[in-house]
C-alpha cells in the first residue's frame, strides 16, 4: 500500500501562476505592438525605425561593456576566494538586460535598461534575489538566509557552546584563553 505524499503549500497556486505567466507572455507583444503603432503614428515610421535601431545599437554596446565588467568582477572574486554572490547575479543579469534592449519595443527597452545600467542593476539584483529566495523557500523549504550565513566566512565568529557548569582547571597543553570563562552577549549586524 502506498501512502500519498503531501504536496508543499506552494503547489496549489501553480495553475494560477501558469495562467498568469501565459497571459503576460501573450499581452507583452500586444502591448509592445500597440505602443509601436502609437509612437509610429506620432513621430512617423522612419523616425520610429531610427529610434529602434539606435536603441538596439546602444543596447548591444552597453551589453558588451557591462558584460566585460561583470565577467572581470566575477573572475576577480573567484580568484580572491570570495563566494560570487552579486558578481554571479550580474553575470546573469547583463545578458538578459542586453537581450531586452535589443528586442524591438519600448517596455522591453525600459526593463532592459533598468537591468543593464550599473546604477539600477543592484535594485534589479534585489528583486531577482527576492523572487528566487521566495521560490526556493516555497518549493524546497530551504531558508536561503541561513545558507548565506553559513557560507559567509568573513562574518563567522568561532566559538563553542558551554553548559554552565563550573570551569575546570586548564589542562597542560591547552591554549591561553581556554580557561572555561564564558562570554555572553549579542551579535549585531
């Protein structure tokens, strides 16, 4: 006899998410076409095509420039032995922003610029990080904040847990400071 396994709490909203995602993927091109037609009627077809070509060119140039910076930062972080948090996110966000800038359309250009520009990329990184954290917590029940804290060696404080018994005399060969004295307090970030 098999026992049915309970579904995680985030699974019940899955069909709603799929429907919303599908609707957004259908609506985005429609909205982009409507905006292109409106702007084309306002400024004319040739200026519209010129604007779209300039946006694509600037997007390709900016993607190449920011891509080199993100890659260089990622390599430097790995060489220094740091866990690649923001650098890895930037290495993923830069091509996405570039793709959105190169695709014709005004909404995708705005989102692509927000992702690609160095001044606004930290905000995009936080939004994507929040979304990924939420998905990992819902689907797998993993607290990514705890994982991040365990991986952060720079902010780790070595210590031990003591049970409140009276300290024992220091045995020969123990290091200075191993006298059993307990220091209590709080760690603030």
